[in-house]
């Protein structure tokens, strides 16, 4: 591991790559902690459009319009942070320099990589060929969600397949949510009997953790949704509209809603900073690069064994800020992140669930965030959870992005959780 970043004169420079959820929170929180006379903060992104990604799931069902999900990035950055718009070409970690595609170079003393993850349909043979946005759709992009909404509005039924290519993916419960919402959507349109729904996943069951997987699997069964587990797609035959697995199983479809392979930013690979999926290897507690002592990676850009979800970036932020301040002053980093994540799961008909977990503790039933009073139920369908998910959009824009503390613990707490499994 290299030594800390070099100092250029009396002012040090922090460069943040990515002005999404994680990068914007870092800019806000560290601008308050780093003296303006001693630190310059620069944040880089390809455009000035911030997308509220959790809303993409609901857009195909008419809950949101595209205008509800996008705002200018610079609106959420504090004074004293420079926003640089441009495509990132590469990072030279030996020279402490970021080069943009147009040739501009940004020197840094410390670097935070918060460039996220994105779907890559072209990585699966047949996925992006011929039937893309005709009978094969995604919903993790704004264009994809809009195209899927238009398809659902006129689709007359048949075999709907909801498919996950490979883990990890952005928001691992989102495909389940889409499946539940589709079931309710077709039921409300009085055409559910005309739709056969199959959930195809590389996991052994509905989710990664046993208690939640059993609970969510039962919900799929109750809705007459078939599950095809341990399915690793080898290719898609667009002519016959068939998913084909590595072990030669076949799943036909009339409408395929897929989550393509997710990968980190290409500049991470060009810079030699990533693993095979372009995620930056870091210490899972401190989020510091395992190779460079002046580079951190946050949010979806890192390889930590946690959900690639906005809640992870949010909960990691408090410990990261304390660690960063300690690190630049040569002190040990003792504020270790525990992998805390929580996710609302829309289940249709105005209800939803909530799961809360971390590196070591799986989702358990109970209440959140306060013992006995909740008001949100864990692994339980309630209207409060549904409204909690819808209400979070306001919290996201007004508080979370701006780094304003929320009244929930950053580290996972067992308070309010039941350890004997879900009640029957």
C-alpha cells in the first residue's frame, strides 16, 4: 500500500469521482469538516442531471413521471465544492492525477471513487440484439423504465419472465418488487389470469438470506408466481424468445423484464483499480483501497459484500467521514462500517415490507427503527411501509443528499428485532 497523498503547497485537494448519492453526500459532509482555507474539494460527473434511482421501479406502473425523478446536480452541492462536468478517462494512482476524456487533468491529494454501477446488456449474448426494448426490457435506466411503461400499457398478456443475470446488482430486492407490483398491476387491470409470471434468479431462492428468502418465497408462491432458481443465463435466443442457462435449461417468454449484468465504471478498469466487474477492492470496514492509501471507494463503486443500495451509502457515510478525518491526520481508523442496509420492498396493492440487515445479521422480523413503537414493520406487509417508500423521495432530495442527519442509527441495531424467525 502506498503512502498518503502528497501535499501541493499549503492547500490539499480532495477529488470525488461521481456526483450521485454517495458522492454528493461525501461532498456535503466533508465540506463541513475540512477547513476551506486548507482543502479544495472537486466533484466530477459526466452531466448535471441527478436521477432518483429508486423511482425507476415505480415509473413503469405510472406512479412517477420522468420529471419527478431528475434534478440538477449542482442544486445539492454546497458552496466551496467545484463541480467539473466531463467524462473520466482514467486515474493515474502513481501520479495522483485524474485525466478526463477531453484532456483536462485534475491533481489530487486524496481521491474518493463514487462512480456507481450500471447495467450492461451487451455482456449477455442475445440480450441487446433484436428484441431489446421490443420484448426485452430493463427498468434500471430512465429510458428503459419509460419504454417498459409504454409496453405494459398495451400488453395483452402471456408469459412474463422477471430475470436477474448475475449478482451483485443495484438494489437486490428491486426485481422482487417489480414481480409483486406486476402481479398487482395485472390483477387491477383484471387480466391476471392472462399472465403467467416466472421469477428467474441465479440465487438458490427468492433472496440471499434464509429467513427473508423463505418469507419472500412464500409470498411469490401465494401469488402463483413460479421461481426458477440457480439459473445462470448462457444466452438469450431472441428469435424464439427463450432464456437458456449454462446447464441448458430453457425458459420461454413473451415479455422479459431483465436485470442485466451490473458493472462498475469503465475508467476503473482502464486505471487498473478494479476487480473483474470494475469494482474497487477496499477494506470493508474503512472503505480504504487495499492498494492505495489515499484512495477510498464508496457506494456501489466498491467491492464490499453489502447490497448495492442507496441505504448502504447513507449508513456508511458517518463512519467514513470520521475515518477520513482520522486518516488525513495520521490517526488509526476505528469507526468501522458494519455493512448496514435497509430496503423497502413494494408488494403491491398499497403495501410493502422493510428489511434491515448488515454483514453479519440477516433480515429478521420485528419493528424499525424504534423498539415496540416502530412505526415500520420488518418482514411484514403494511401500508406504513408503502408510504414510507413513497415518502422517502422527499427525504432524499431535502435531507439525505445534503448530508443532513436522519433520526435512524448508522450502524445496525438489534433493537426491535425478533430472533426466532417470522411469526405465522
